[in-house]
C-alpha cells in the first residue's frame, strides 16, 4: 500500500488542537481528515485505504471511549488517544480496547509521529492479512464439494487409499482430486497445502 494512500483521521473538539495536529502531520507527509466530534467522524464514509485515528478522550457528546466502542464493533482502525486530563482508569480501558497509544496534551511531536507510524503500520498489516485470507477463502471455495471432502481427509493425515475408502472412491480418483486441489489452492507442495488448510481452520469447519 503506497504511503500516499494512507489517511490520518483526527477527532478533537478543540480547533487549536486540530489545526496544530493537522499542520504537524501534513508537514510530515500525512494525508489528514479533520472532525469536530465522534458523531461527525462515524457518519463520514471511510475510504478503503490504510488509516489510523487520533482521538480526543474528553469531548462533548460522545467521548473518545464511546467512539472507540463503536469503532471496534463496526470498523477496523488503530486508535491513538490524546487527552488533556486523562486518568488511569480511562487509560487502562482505552488500551484494553486495542488503542495503539495514550498521549497527554501538550503532545510531544516526536512521540505522536512515532505513534501514528506504528498505528499505520498495524493497519497495513491487518489489511494485508485480511486480503490474503479472503484470497485463500476464494481459492478454497473454487474447489468442488468432493475436492473439499478430499482435502479435509488428506490434511487430517489419511493416505490416498484411506481417503478413497472413506469416500467410497478409488485411490486413483483421490489422486486426480489431489492434483486439482493442489492446482486450485496454488500449493507447490503437500506441506504448503497443509499450512494453507490450517489457516482455513478446516478441522473446525
């Protein structure tokens, strides 16, 4: 994902803080979107790109923790909290909710930039893993029902002959299915096929 496609969302009811954070991030090459409240951010159609959220803890209406609760249920975006009057309870709650960092105003510029870079890196990795998992599922669903049955038996440890007996087909037929499975799943070896199957969690399917 090209860095220029990444977005940093800033949610803070203080215009001075919003402008300062925006200026700092834009000066460091970040694409920024500004919001005055959690409600405004949540109603904004998020672009399909890597992103992170700088979120004020104390705001009129929805608090930062309220926004985090909604985000964690509906979206997938790393959060960096900032606050002028934080407390241990809020910090613990935010971090348990998956926040990348919890910074106190006035925010140290270097610390903030580091936290934003870490958050964007986390989102890039999460998006990459989601894409790879979706691609893997698409490959699995390209298998016929019989091929899925054969795959499940083979990766459970059965030999071709044993899998054939289980399904009432010949060993040769199992070999044909196995070849088709390897090709459709893009597995260069049986060991690779087993690893892919583990990612699909076929044992609990």
